[in-house]
């Protein structure tokens, strides 16, 4: 007999996004086009911010990191999902499943923490403009970036540690198109009630607290700008609106997935598709389309290379 902590399952079978081949082909076409069009835009954002000395403010440093996180996040699920659409049997090894799960939470929580950092940056810039350069000096900015990477790593390690502790002896079918905590723990050959509570408190509670904190901070900012000039007020509202859109796109699906008991709902896979593939690519683009400085710098960069 194997010990309770041993893993007898060496691979998982992914049931995929849907059993309809026509729908899979449609999703493949849409995701491929979206992936090939939007992903280069994220890299263009990173290159533009790094190459333009005029975009040296903390906001652009954070925006470049957001584009990098989202581009990296989009490589965790989408490429394998597109390949699996044409596979007769979608199989992922136990080690690859754990690795996918690790990076999914590592980069996902890292991005959530980055949104909190960006909210703090906007609060300081709008509500304490005279002290902004002192508070958000380069050392503080890089310390905040290091903290969010370490925070994402610590969170992800906890997720993986809880999964590795569980015994898997069959069945090995994951009702999803990628590996994530809610589906994986259902296959454990033991009572997972305590593990589910730990997962909800780790992922779900953290997501809700960040979400409420972000909404509160932007509400405070919007209240504070009421007495400013019309131009300053307009710019602040535009910036906050962009951030709030990203907050809902990022946190809405995460709250739906991780803050309820781990039971299947028909909308789970659709929400997961948008959460892991679509929204991460859209976030930096939304920021860029509403930021005049980045758009101007991007046009200048493109014109320079087209002329050359």
C-alpha cells in the first residue's frame, strides 16, 4: 500500500472547454486572432516605456510591469489550450499540472498586488501632489515591485504545498481546460473540507479584501478631486475610471471562482476562459488607449521605425 501522502496519479486528463468540436474551432479562431493581435501590443507597450526617457514616472514603470505580467500570464494557459483543441486526448502530467497551477497563482496574485500599488500611486499623485516625488521615489517604487513579486511567490507556494500534501489515486479527469485549485482538489482521495477552507481563505478572502480596498481608495480619490480645477478633475476621473475598469475585469472572475465552495457551475469554464486568456491581454491595452502620453510616445516610436 502507498502512504497517504504519496501520489499514485501521474497524469490528468483534461475534459476541455467544451465537447462540441464546432464550438472549439470557433473559440480557437477567436482566441488565436485575439492572441496574435493583442499580445504584440503588450510587448510594444513595454518597449515604448523602456525606450522613452519621458515615460520615467512611477505610473509608467508600473504600467510596463503590468504589461509584462499580463503577457507572461497569457502564456500559462492559452498556448496549451489551443494545441489541445486538436488533440484526441488532452493529457497533462502531474508535474506539469502543478507547475501550471504555481505560475497561474504566482502571476495572478502578483498582478492583483500591482493594481493595489498603482492605486496607492494614484492616491499619492492626486491627493498629496506636493509630497509625491518624495513618497514615490525610485527606491520606494522598486521596493514595492519587489514586495509584490515576493507576495505572489509566497501565495503560490502555499497553494502548491496544500495540493502536494493531498493523495491522488484516481479518477484523474479534470473538468477544465487547464489545472487550477478548485478542480484538482476534487480528485484527491481524502476529505478535502479543511483544504477547501484554506484555499478559500488564501485566494478568495485575499481577492475580496484587495477588491474592496481598491474600490474604497478610488472612491476617496474621486471625492477629493471634486474641489479641483476642471482640467485636473477631468484627468483624475479619467485615470480612476481606467483603473476601476481593470479592477472589475481582474477581480470579478477571480471572486466568482475562488470565494465560493468548490462546486461546479455551468459558467465556470466561460469565466475561466476570460480570466486566464482574454482579460490579461486587454488590461494594458485599456490603460494605453486612455493614456495620452503613452499613445503619443508609441506613435513617435512607430513613425521613427517606419521612416527608417
